[in-house]
């Protein structure tokens, strides 16, 4: 591992290569630095090195760090409890982890109170992994329709998935491919002013290259930037 700045540079280069392999430009794939367990100092080092977007998976960590971190776009990438939506609604630019109508309705209600539109992704459990959050691939399209039908303050910007961990990331390529098909199908079939697909959020430190080759437009990378996490 190099310094945070060196790691980011390395990931950028490799992201550009993988994007090219799938017929896209480097800037078509967003790098989201996943900053859970990291200090504000480490996060600011990443921002100074050019990171524009950071991802956190716990509401409390967003609140603890929000005022200490340089201007940046915040992404909520972890499971979100309905009763915590109110704390982050005006702090994050994109919520990646919407997997129920109940959660969407609470986001909608809080966004309405703030007079804003909230951008979200629908989280899909592509591998049908019981230990993971997200709706099944068949249920995703239904949830998209339900949210469009009842949440006027939500804009659906795409889909997100967390692939199962695999020593050899080639093993999860089929899930990414399946996600890409689902993403393309919904984008083609659903014509609605509050559906504006831009993000297919998939790929983490271990499987990011495969994810980009299969069409990811946003990778969420923690360990490869900051090193292994220590949860104490
Ligand atoms: C922690 C986390 C990541 C980043 O994982 P790394 O393996 O450290 O890159 C990405 N997405 C989600 C949802 C996470 O919780």
C-alpha cells in the first residue's frame, strides 16, 4: 500500500482502463471513497488528493464527521433505519440503500419537509444472499414503480448492489452482468419524470475492476484507499 494519495491515483488509472474495456470514458465511472471507521484527517487527505464523493454506512459516523470534513458529496451506502432518515436527509446527496417502500416513504416525507428532492438508488440483493440487504431482482422493478407512484420528493437515480465476497472476483461477474441487464431494462421500460438513471453502484475494493468492466458507473472503495479497517 502507498499513501492515500498514491492509492487513489492507482485506482483512478485502473478504473480508466476498466472503463475503456467496456467502451466508456474514465469520467463515466465515479469513484466513491468509503470512509467508514476513518478519521476526518484521513478523509480530508483523500479529498485533497481529488476525491469528490465519500460513502458512509452508519448515520452516527456521518453526524460525527460532517462538520470536520472539507466540502464533498456524502453518500449513504449502508442499511438505513426509518427512524434515522431525519438526521441525514439534508446532509447526503445520494442514498444507495433503499430496499423497501416504507423506507422510501419516510425519505419522501422528510424531503418534503425540507422542500427538496432526494436522490436514491434501489438496493438489489443480486445473489439472493440471506445475510445481505436489498430486494430480489424480480422485486426491484415493482419497488421502483411503487416509489414512483407514491413518493413525489424522490428521484430514482439507479440501482446498487453489494456482491458476495469472493477470493476470486471473477466468480461474481455474473451478478454484475445481471445487475446491468436489470438496470438497462428498467431504464428502457419505465418512462417517468422522477426516474433518471445515472448510477449503477457496484464494485468494492476486491471486485471493482470486474464491476466496471460489466458496466458499473459508481465504485465504492474503502480498503484499497485507506488500508484494512480496524473496528476495535
Ligand atoms: C464498506 C463498504 C464498501 C467498501 O468496502 P471495501 O472492501 O473496503 O472497499 C462498499 N460498499 C458498502 C456498502 C460498504 O459497506
